């Protein structure tokens, strides 16, 4: 099966709704599992990895929730296909580098995704739009319970599930959410927030996980510890912290609109102006400007438009998604031109952002404002 | 008389036409003259400066071409008034710093301007839109000939007219033009051009003369030498060099449109996008972006608009012109907000720039272009 035909079209994907999706773009819970008495993928020779893949794949495919799934060995996916899966946040960059002996099983609505022979024999993840950590946890827990009967997991009574890296030992759980936090960034409150979250034992990372930049004001928050705490407690703890971050972000947006409305309009207006008129634009600049437009959508500055437009462009403008539309191999410069054409085309229907009517949030234009 | 009521409204000023005004914004010829046996202004005590002012001012006021002129002692002009005259390029920054004992006589259509007790006792200048050096020279030569009969100029048979600074000795002439050269800047050809022009004994300066930056891609070209060459020869030499620069600029624009149309559209589109949507913008950024929009007007990318719009904004958005519209003293931050409001308001009537139709200059959008 062709992965291009399988994946949900970006426009549809961007319209998915979830609780607090103004701020929480998606929730994810993943579990790391390994097969007893088999070498971890980083150590195993190819025949052993193939054997593990052949053992795990049918077990996953026959889960009831995986009916109609996309299931493939990584050597049957092109580099471009793999990059598209990374851009959709369905597989890790590390898994995209794998070939024969590694595999992927993805269900119909992209809410369950199994990476076989990534860092561990099995990494299973449940994904949900908005803040739905508990729902994601329940979905993956259920799949795991069934698989545990079919596969012999490497498990120790003392420490729990064994994993290739000790940071995953125990529960093997990683609970995370992708947060859009332009308000905290504009208000210059993001660094203290990150520090507080770190002190609670949670990690804050960029858009593509560990070691990546927070492009487009998108931050990934996840648990660090996998040992000594029950899965449900980890989920609950993260849920509480996320609720607080959401509140801080909403407050930051409110305060900015009240105290520095023109600063906000300036950032959003310029972002729109550039996106709607550029003829060459990098992926990075696009994401940063789309983030500001998304904030403008949330604040009601683009009447008649909503953030499904920016969220669709967030996906469509990434390098592999752009490349996929052209038969010739594109250089980065060529992609920048085509990206700008695509963004201008999408924004033709969007009018210049409005300022809030006077009296509402102090957005009056005829009186200078002390900043 | 109030200088605000006297000055030509910016909208009208921006609509003035002249030869090659696509590229040559204005032409200017100024002569430096001093009164015999009187100390130069930098050395003279106030009573002597007042005496000189009282001697020169009526002689200038009674020239036929100065009928209805604005004539004032510099101490009767506010700091804001003086700054506005600087922004209109009617007086120098140095003259704006003068007070009692210095004066200004400006004729009705702003084509003749006399600074009394600037660096020299008398600096007279003729101004014209577009490339009109000879016309400007003839106008100022005629005024000078009449004044020479009324005033006793400091003149030496050996070296010519005596001036406060030796760089003006001899003819006391400074012939200059303000050139808008965005094509040469975008094509990265401006530095070799400046070097060649320098080698021909001409100076290239920024928007406000000596020691200032070339904001908005505007460059001032003028003669360096005032000694040993007849005025008409200097005018003619500058005229020839300017014709060559105009040709280089036109060629640069043509080549850019042919070879890198999307780079050109990108710069112009972004400039328009920011100007039409910013809520805070500095004077410097405004000038640089207006310059690109002016280029877009010249290239026909804004059908229905012409460069009188950008040229009016060039004047209106400068600090003193902005301040003048408000009774309260504005901070730089407040000016940036009001400047953005004004620019957005003016650009409401201007649609997004078009790209040239395919086939005309290679501006086709559906095929990637190697840059």
C-alpha cells in the first residue's frame, strides 16, 4: 500500500478537534517494550531483527483496533515517505533512518502507531488531538494488555519492563503533549515557565523532540522518569501541569492584549503581511510566522478564518510534503519559492487582520500608547 | 508667516514631475558666497552675524524670483520647524542648529532656497525635480549675478570666491542629485559603481548628505572639486556621469527581472506586506521598505498606483512630519505606532503586488526557478 494514499489529507487532519486545542495541539502516550531473551535492536544482527519484526508485526496487525492498518517494513519506504511520516509526528527521526528489520504499523485514523525495532523492539504510541492524555493512555494500555498475552516481554520483578536505554526502564512510558505557546514567548515568560516545569521533573523540548528547536512557538512537554511511579500517576501529574501551563498561556495572551495590544497586532500583522506576499520563504520562517497567525486566529483577528488554515499549512509547507508534490528533486532554494507560492495561494482568501474594536481590549488606533 | 502653511503639501510635492524621475528624485546646485572683509560665520561674533544677515536678507528678498518668499531669522523657527525643513531637504542639519544671526529665504515653489550664515555668509541653492542640473544651474547663476551687483563678495583674482572651508574655494559650487538605486543595491552592483564614481572625482553620500547612511537606497552624487574647473563644465560632467548611472540602474532592474524575477517579487512583496500590516515601524525600516515599493511601482507591479504614493509617505513618515500632527510631544516608540497607522491607512487602497504575466519577464509561478 502507498503511504501517500493512506495518510489523512492535511486539510482534514488540521480540522480535528480536541479539548483545549487552542493551545494543546496533540497528546501522546508511548510505551517501550522488548522481547525476552533477544538482543536490543542496536546490538542485534540483521537476522535477529528480522526475526523479531516477523514475530511482533502479526501480533500488532491482528489487534482489533488495527483493522485496515498500514503495515510495512522500513526498507519498503522511500526516504521521502519516511520524512513525511516524521513531519506528521508519526515516527521518530531515528526510526526514519532504519531499513530492513524495522517496521511500522499505523492504524486507519492515525491514533495508534507502532514502531518495531526502533531503539526498543516495540514502541507503541497513542495520539489524540488536544489535551487527551488519559484517553491516549487508556487506548495504549488496552493494546499493550492484549500484546502482553501474545508476546513474551522482557520484564523484571525488580525494575519492571526492560528497555535499551535506562531512561525508559520500569514503566517504559513517555507521556507528552505539543503545546502552542506564542503568548508566553511574546510576553517573555517562557523561560521561567520552562524552568518551573523542569523542576517538576518534566522535560520541555522543541517541535521534533529531543535536541530540537522550538520552531513556531511549539513546545513538547513530557515526563522524564519512568521508574518508581505508576503510569496513571504520571499521566495525572502531567495533566495537572499542562492545565497550569494552559492557564499561564491564556493569561499571557489576555495581559498582552490588554497592556500591549499594538505589540500583538504588530507581530500578527507583519506575520500575515509577509506570508501573504513573500515569493521565497524558508520552512523555519514559515513556521514562526504561521504560529503568530494562529495566535491571531485564536484572538479573533481573522474573522471568517480559523486555525485549521494555519494548521494545514504547518503540515503542507514542510520540506518532504512540499517535495512530494513535484516529480523533480527540488533544492532548498526551489522549495522556498514553491512554499511561498503555496502559502500566498492559501492566504488569498484571508483578509488583513483586524484590530479589536476600541473599548474592547484597548486596541484603539488614534491615541498613542505607552509601551 | 507660519512655515507649516507656507510649505507645499507632501501629496502635491510628491506629484511633481521631472526628466528621469523614476531614478533621479531631485537635482540641486548650490553656491557658497561670502561678504568681503567680514569674518566667516563660524568666527564672527553675534553682532557681526546679525549685521551680515541684515545686509544679505533684503538683497535676496528683493530678487524678482523671490516674490512672496518665506523669509525668517532662524531664532524665530522652532526646533520642530527646522527639523521639518531638514526632512524636506531645504536646509542642512548644520543650518537647523543655528539661531539668531542666521536666516532662511525660501521662494514660493521651493525651487530657490537661501541659507544666510550657515558655514558661509550665503549659501544659495536651486532645486528641481528629476534630472535638471542645467536648469538648476541657470536659475542659481542668474540669482547670483544679480546679487553680485548688490553685495560685495569676497573674491580673489587668483583662486576665485573665498569660502570658510577650502573644499568650496574657487567656484563655491556644489552640484548634486538624489538618486534612487534599488536595482543596483539588489543586484549587489552598488559598491563598484560608487567606487567608479569616486574615481571620477565625485562624492557619493547618503540621504541627508555628508556622513549619513543611504537609507531607502537613496544616494546623493555630487562634485568634490570646486577649484580649477568652470561651473558649466562641472555641471556637464556630473550630468554625463548621472546619465551613465541611470543607465546602469535601468540595466540592473531589467536583468534582475529577467534573471531573478522571484527575488525581486519577494523583496517587493514582503515590503508591501509589512508596510500594509505593521502596527509599529521605525523611520529607517519605513524608508527601506518604501524604497522597494517604489521600485515595484516603477516595474508596474502595483497597477493603478504610482510612486507619488510612496514619495508622499517618504516625507510624511519622517519624525518631525509625524510629530507635527500631534500636540503632545511623542516618544520614538509612540511615533513608531503612529507611523505604522499612517502607512497602513495610505496603503488600504493599494492591492497586493502582482507578478508579471508569464512569458513577459520570466515571472511564471508554476515552475521552480534556479537562482
